[in-house]
């Protein structure tokens, strides 16, 4: 029995590889630094979809189809009622995405890929009492999402930061949500069902739900001098420090540096609070020292979520929406893995070890 399935290989994939010992992420033959800030999200999604759909067009046509799909899914905004608006954004987006008919074809996949970008900004605006803004298929995915959120044409640094983020989180081996998506795909349930499973698994704070609470941590710490005392008190309560530790990485998560660089590049003209980056760096340093002292045998380093929090805050997303922005990128990976599982895998059906009572033997 392997609690948490550590070291179990449950799929063969051509999509991405995570080398946890050396901090290297490879997506479809490209290292992270060859795609983050270098390729658009549309291009990376197209790369991931390559070989998985017979009718996948060239990258440019695919990007245009994705733009049209944003407009198509925007039609679902009319189903966002008060009940849905009362949910956290991740749950609200998931509830609306559940209206997308299940299927295995490229059109379904493109619709699902477009959905978080087309729906999340509308959800957030409606929650703030503002009218939702329709997508413009001619814009890039990141630029359009920011326009739908803020109602302004975003500058190139800001668009570049969101694009870098979406690319950075697009795929990452057999993480918990991707595994969930593959399990569902293995029953031939369909792509919508797989993506919904991915959304459900991503939401938890041990996976994609960490960045919102990181803002609460930074706000709670407030000044660099406070970092040590705040962190010691949190650990003394038995809390985990959000944004630190990883099942696979035993060194620094390479995505953290890609995102930190993106935050630096867009600092001017964004919503980045004065002193925020300095505070984050002080918290990171204090956390690494304290975690090392508390758990000398465990290599606990910074993970993707820490600088995700800063980046998404600077882009104007509220903290409770961070995980849904994560999902906007990761949907590309879920869809590709679900297709790969459907095409090359078998029903995933492990076994459990029964430790409950045995039936009473009749006297
Ligand atoms: N803060 C404090 N203690 C920690 C942390 C942390 N961030 N991470 C691990 N530990 C401790 C655990 O309490 C546990 O201690 P114990 O053995 O005394 O019970 C021990 O280290 C377990 O460590 P691992 O086996 O390495 O942890 P695991 O692989 O199960 O968990 C995880 C990895 C879930 C990411 C964990 O490090 C964590 O909870 N981090 C905080 C949440 C977070 O940042 N999540 C985002 C992850 S990135 C992503 O999924 C996109």
C-alpha cells in the first residue's frame, strides 16, 4: 500500500515531465524557460493538443477557434444567478461549466479551454454589481481575459504577465487534479466530466487553493520585521505555510522563479502594492530558514503558488478568484491528459486494503 501513491507510476505521457530532484519542468519537449514568456497560452495549448485530435488545425487557426469559443461560452453567463454568485468563484465557474455538454471532440475541448477565461471575469464583475463584458475573439486569450475583467485594454507587460502565468501552470505531470481528470477519462465519461473532476481536485489548499491564503498571510505579516514571529506562531499552531513544500520538488519549484520574474517585469503600471515584492521576499527568506529549522530532514522550498499570489493580485484578480485563474491555465493540461488517457490508457482501477471488521460467523 502506498499512502498518497508516492513513487507510483500510473500513466505514460508525452505531455510533460517534472524532475523534482533538479527542479526541471519539460512540456512537450520544451523546458519551462523556453515557453514561459516566450510562447502564448494558445500556442502551448495547441502544442499539448498535438497528436490528440485528428482535426487539430494549424496554431493560428486554433487560436482563432479559441477566440470564437470564448464568445460561444459567454452565452452561458445568463445562467449566473444569485445562487451561483454567492459561491466562491471557483465553484461558480465550475457550476456554469457543468452546462457544457460532454464530448470527446475538438469542439468540446476548445469550448472547455475557453470557458474559465470567458466566464470568470463575468462572474467577478456581476458579483461587484457591474455588467459583464463580452469577449473579443480577435484578442489573445490573456489580453481578452484582462479586458473582460477590467474593461480596459491591458498593456503589453500586463498581458505578458498573465500569458506567462497561464503557460507556466498549463501542465505539470500527474498532479492530483490531472490524475483526477485522467481517472474520469479512463471510464470514457467525456471531456467535460474530466475537466469538472480537475476543477474539484484543484480547489483544495494542498493543491491549487493555496495562493488566496498567501495574500492573507502577507497581509497578516504586514512588514518584513514581523515575518519571523508570525511564521513561528503559525507553525506552533500546527498550520502549514501556504506556498511552501511540494510532493515532487525537493528543490525550488522552477515555476516560482518564472513567475517572480514576470511580477518584476510588470511591476510598473500594475496593481502591485508598494513594497509588496520586498515583503514577499522577506517572508520567503524567513519561511525557508524556519521550515529548515523545524523540519531539517525535509527539503521544504518555495512552490509555484507563492509568486502566483503576487502576480494575480497585481493583475487585479481578488484572492478568492486565484484558483479559478489557475484553472484557466491548467484546463489545457487536463484536456490533453484526458484525451491521452482515452486514446492510450485503460480503466484506472487500483485496489484498497480492507482493514475493517469481518462478517460475524453464524453460530
Ligand atoms: N508548512 C509547514 N509544514 C509543512 C509544509 C508547509 N508548507 N509542507 C509540508 N510540511 C510538513 C508537514 O506538516 C508534514 O510534517 P509531519 O511529517 O511532521 O507530519 C511533512 O512536512 C510532510 O511533508 P511532505 O511529505 O513533503 O508533504 P506532502 O508531499 O504530503 O505535501 C504539500 C506536499 C501538500 C504541497 C505540502 O507541502 C503543503 O501542504 N504545502 C502547503 C500548501 C501549498 O503550498 N499547496 C500548493 C502546492 S503546489 C500545487 O499543488 C500547485
